[in-house]
C-alpha cells in the first residue's frame, strides 16, 4: 500500500508540471507550486530603449494551468522577479511585453531581486556584446520553502547558469534578506554542486 501511495504521489507531481515553449524562453512550470521549476533563454539585447510604462504581469491566457498571480505578491517582501529579464529582450517592444507573464515570474525576495540578481543580469548583457549567452535559471525548493496563504510556494534558492564561449558559470543565491548589499560574484559555485530538476513530462507549445 505504501509503495502504491508513493507511486500515486509521484504521478501527481509529474502531471502538475508542464513544459512551455514561447518565442523567447522555455519554462518548466509547476502548477502545484505555482512557480517555475526552471526557465531557459538566450540573451537577445544588451542596450534596448523601449519603455516599460503600462506593462504589468498577466496570466498567459493560452496556458490553462494554475500560476501565481498578484495576490501572491501583495504587501510582502516578494517581488515579481523576471526569470528572463525584460532588459534582455528590450530591442523589440513585442518581446519586451512578452516577458511580463506569470510564467516568467517567481517569488523572489526584494533584496535579492533588486541587488545581486539585478547586477548579474547586467553582467550577462555585458557578455552578450561579445558572446552568445545562454542562460538557465533553476528554482530550488526544500523543506524550508514557505507556503503562502494564497497557495504559491516560495523557492529557497535561485540558481543561474551562464553558458558562453565554451564556459559554464553557476551562481546559487539564497532567497532571503541575507543577499542585501552583497556582490553577485560571491555566490558563484562549482558546476555540478547544485541540485538539478527533472524535465517536465508534458510539452505545451504556444
């Protein structure tokens, strides 16, 4: 009986994941956690100038699964953290606008989002002036991950993997206030020293 229950739980976990491919990123999304598990993209722009005025995160109407929403971010320390940064796609207004979807949003502590994470995004754009830069962001959940009353689960760590010019660099950030005024360089770890996430079982093309 115990083995059957474990099997059923594993199947439920897999069914609650969908792999979504858009024009600018690919994301493995957990409708159970209401958060991405991982998201990958290529930096397309390092010096765009389109305004973000009037752009707000919205649910992707073509995606039928449950995602986070505005209620999860209301009056708390969690920012709507872009995983594929708006500035990395700001050479096209349509692509800029396409980053403002809850499929591309994660519950990221404001001190991380506005501090070392933001500065690492600037660095990847700087690299893109010379190299093709592939990026993968992995959200790490554990027993300490906070479950909000609104239903979404807060990731405990954010991992960013930069691949360029045959180089792979990995950064692992705790999703809390400890990142305040810290340098992104201090969070670099050895490749392979982080936990990876299994791929989604269901592919969802749009």
